[in-house]
C-alpha cells in the first residue's frame, strides 16, 4: 500500500540532497587549486634561446639536433611566446622556434563565453584563439613522462583554474595530447569528459592546422621531467 507521506518525505530529502550536492560542486569549481611550485630563474630565458640556437647550428651542420627544457626553462619560454588575457603588447623575445608547438597568433579579443569551459561543454569546440584569449596565467610542471598544465582563465567575469595532466607527443606531423587527469577548480573531472573535450578541440578544422609541427620538428615529448624537442 502506497504511503503519500513517505513519498513526500523522500522527495524533500532528495531535493535538498541535490541542492547540497550542487552547492558543493559550485564551491569546488570556484575554489582555485594551488599552482605548481616551479622555481624562477631570470637567466632561464637566455638559456632557452641559446639551446634553440645551438640546435639550429647542429641541424645546419647535418648533426642530430635536440633541445631539452626543464620546468623553469619551459615556463620562461611560454611566458615569452604566449600573450595572456589583458596583455596589450605582443609577447617579447620570441625565438625562431616559437611555432614549434603550433601556438596560435596572439591578440584575439577575449570572449567570456569561450575558453577552456567551452572546450569542456557539450557545444561546439572552442578555437585555440578563443581559449588563449581567456587565459590569464599558465604554469607547467613535468613529472616523469607527464606534463601537468595549470591554467587560470576568465569565464563570465570569474577567474577559474583548470589542471590538465597528460602525455604529449606527435602523430603524423601534428602535436598530440592524451589527458590522464584533470580538475576544474578543486573538482576532479571524469576521464570521459577530458577525453571528449580534448579530442573535440584537437580534431576541429579550425585547430587542426595550428597543431601541425614545423617541417624540421620530428617530435615533442616529455622525458624524465623535461620537454624534449627532436629535430629531423
């Protein structure tokens, strides 16, 4: 025999439980996770330029060429070559290898409806320019063969953080990223969400050619906590 009072009580419990779960999720999303602790070295930028120059000379001489960057050097290189949201000047000090990662052109207007959140949604994939236009800070750490990216971006006026861990490599002349873990704020993201978002962004026609490696780059991968750029 049905009990209307019991059903009403269960409905109230489930309703309140859903609201509490939604509130907790919102708190976790808005609570930015701490950035990786990457040491700063003012000389890192010049070391990066020297390494790429030495690799270019070796390649011109017909010798094997490879560049290895530690986390400090890689973050210095990214700061050189990525224009963050709100920056009014193009990134300075860009080397001839600045297109090695297929970085998009800087200067796209910020779009609060795009960026990493759009890539994680079920709608159309955001372009790399849209993602870059909303990014305010990027820090990268490397552990073993895993690259750990930490991004602070603006979404509808609110600064959120996104963490992505994964394997970086190349396939058929294009940059490839395989996510293994991620968090939006302090909220862990399901692997299926990460896989779908990254696949959607990297396979879209607008982004595909921007991920193409320069003809003289054979591979980019993470080895022993270093970013390794191998030339042909």
